[in-house]
């Protein structure tokens, strides 16, 4: 997925790196832990998120202050600055209509506070793995003790050459990850921020408490949460959904805080987000009883095909050769039982479920 990287300077003179990719209705992701604009699209942990969101939206994301390609010497690393940073990125992106806002993990608190401040700018609020109350402020003694223990481990070993410290951290985010995914996540820990920033950012996350602001949300909200999440307990997702007026709650079957591409929960997440924001899968959730099952790449190609893209444009947006696009289309036509792109579009549109 090709992207354009830009910089914007905040009011307190911090340089934030932000990127945009894809076309379609705008969707902004509030910054979250451990991202790097340069590496995410190639990673075995985040690449499918970038492909999905960039394949259906004008996808805008940024590295939070203190991390990734943004300034590491960023001073204040607390929630009020996170919200101001989101405001700066949205303004820099020049979004000219209400947009979908995605908050993952601690990014949910940022997204919620932004939506409360700017209800007319947010068309849809999507929260995944979020929490209203951080670990240090939790009334659950076990959760609070675990958070303090993780902070201590991070403080002792983040910059160490011994990967065991960061691996402990990584395994809480993606406990079902492969060896490759865990190794990549482990390596990203050290590449994306300094030991001092890691501790400060963790402490800021632990001190989050926006529970009194939830009832002020006035935009349509979708809350998704993995039922065995080790970072943000399921109870926190339920709290968000119960206190935000009219919020829809979806419980996903996973233990991963960052959903991985192979798990059914990832497909369910995509279905729910597309349906909530009014962007349909082009094959309308085909299953064996109703039609062929398509691969993730085939769905991406088909979505762009139905959007009127040429083979060259599809290749550019997916970052593959035009010959590769033709090969994907040949496979698609065989599965759909059609002979041309026009027939494919007609068949797909005909299968879409009514609104």
C-alpha cells in the first residue's frame, strides 16, 4: 500500500509524522502504542490493518509524539497532548467532511475526547480494545499490580540487548502470534521509542480516566473488544459500550490485543467496521453456500475493481505489478464464473444484501 508521509508541527513545537494511503471516505486512526509509519505496512502484525483500511478509505494515521518517525524528544506525553496532536493531524490533512475516527487501545481515550470536543467533525466512532480507565487507576487489584509490574520490567530492560524483557511485553499484545510476529514486535519495541519514553508513555496510559466523559459522546459509536484481551480487559469494552449513548457492542473471540490476519475475529472486525461505516464488502460476505470464498488479496482487488479502478491503478494502490493484478483477476473470474470485469461487477452487485 503506497502512502505519502508528511509532517506537522504542534503548538508546543513537536514534529508529528503522519501518512495517508488509499481513496474513499476519510478514516483517521488516533495514534496508538508501537507504530512506525515506515515499517508498519511491511510488518506481520500491522500490514493487514494498513491494507484493509487503505483499501476502503482515505486512511490517515500518525506516529504519536515520542515514537516512530515523530519527535522522540517531545516533552509532555499525556492524554491532553494526545488530543491536541490528533487535532493538529486532522487539520493538516485538510479533511473537508465528517470522517470516521478509529481508536485502538489507549487511542480510544484520545478518539472519545476528540469526538466530545468536535461532534460535527466525526461521522462514526470506532473503538477497538479500548479502555476508559487505565491500569494504574483500576479498582481491580490484580490488573493494577500487573500494570505496575510491566512498568518495572520495561524500566529495567527496554534498552537491554537481552530480548527477554521486550518479549514479555510483546507476548501480552499478541499471545497467539507466530515466532516471526513476536520477533518483529520485539524488535519494533526498541526501534520505535527510547527506554525513557516507553516508561513515560506506559505511565500516562496507566493514569487515563475518561469515565466521566463517556456519556457526552454524541456520535454513532461501535465498540469491538476481544474477549481474552490481556492488555485491556473485556470489562473495559463493556464499560465503554454501556456508558456511550446508543453504542453498539461486538465481542470478538480472540486473546490478541492486536488482531492477527489469520484469525476469524479479524474478518469479523472488518465486516463490522465496513457495515457500520456504510462501506460494503464488494463480494457481500460470500460464503460456500452463496458463492466462492475469496482470499484477502482477491477481496482487495475486487473492491478496487468495483470502484472503477483500472489494472494499473489497482496495482499502484496495492503495491504490486500490473501483471500480478491480471493474474488475480483471472482467478477471480474463474471463481465468480464470469468472463469480464463488467460481468464480475454485475454479479457482485447483485449479491449484495439489502441495507
